[in-house]
C-alpha cells in the first residue's frame, strides 16, 4: 500500500472544470480550480504553476475514464489505472452496464467518497452532471445504474431560446409534475414555453424554471423505479443540486444532499490507498 505520508495530487475533471488538491497523506495542503484543458498535466500546470506535478502520483477522477468495470462493483475496491504514457498519472476506473447500455465515468470517486463517509448506507445516489446518473447501492456496491442527458438538454434548450437567468426554483415543481404525469408531452411543453416568449413575455427566471421542470419531470418519470421508496442521496454542485432538489422534494422525497467536492476528494483518498508503493 502507499506511504500514508506521501505527497500526492488528487484531481477531478468534470463539466469542463478542474479541481485539484495537493495532499500529504490525507491532509490537504492546497486546493486549486480552473478550466479543464485538453490534457491533465497541462491543466494542472495552468491552474497551479507552483506545483511540481510530474514527480509525484496524480490520481484523477475524470469524465473521460480510460477503463470501465461492469456492475455490480464496489467503487472503493477498484484500483486506479495508470496512464501508459505518463505512469505517475492514475485514472479512476469508470463503471459500465449493458442493460440498459451505459457508462458511468467521473462519478466513481463521488460514490466511493459518499460511502466512505456513510458506512452501511443503502439506497440510490443521484449524480447530476453532463450526464445524470441514478446508481442503486447496496452493501457498498453499485448494483445497477441508469443515465440521462437532462442537463445537456437543458443547456441546449436555454441556449436555443436565449434564456440565461437562473431558475425561479418555486416554479419547478408544477412543471415537473406536469411531465411526470404525461412525459410524452415533453416536446410539446417545451414548444409552448418557446411560444410564450412571443405571446406573454414571461420573465427569464420563470422560463428557465419551466424548462428545468419539464425536463426533470420526464427524468423522474423514467427513473421512478430507482427512487420510489428508497433512501436518496443527491451529489452535485450547487447550480445543479438546487433544481433537482426542488423537483425531488415536491414529490415528498427526503433527500440527503452531499457536497460534490468533498465526496470526490474522499473518494480519491480512498483510491490512493489502493495504489502500490
């Protein structure tokens, strides 16, 4: 196992953002953030030019995993994969499933971190991001998962409609309930929202909320078998956690909200312990 006093770097690349921590063992010495570029070494050099990156292990949780392990699997037991061209770089293994077909990159550390901090927790973890993953967890193992492109659809839709405001969260539940009951009307509801820009000029925060609500309602309808009657944890940045939480709580679902960065770091620390000296 690794030296508990080793200096190393933990890095997360998700949604075009780099977050990195320099640690000694489990202790964080410095944290940096910045845009994620085409290469991890280059992104780190830009975000933290004072770090000597290449002479220490770098563990990376990334949307672009280089290996996948089929579920069921225990994220905490997956040994990080070394980059063949840069052996000090180690990528966390993603998860995959064939029914339905899906991959879960970039969320392995978040799940492992949440389970490390919440021993014996069973239930469903919702992980919004470029793809939103619903992962069923039992005995520390991801049993199955399903993914949705809801966030990407939201971003494309608001861009097409020229809407840039943050959503009025109080408007989300009604729109979500509408498409939960009739998800086949999702495209029609979005068309109505677009038409309302010309006819009634609703505020941008209401438009943003309706778009979020209609899309989330369709997602919640499709993922009902995951969240119904389950313990539910939501791991996301604040900008994504807020609309999901508004839609979920409107269904009377108690939600455990977990900080994405904290879960990621804890998962990377767990993975670091798996490295050979």
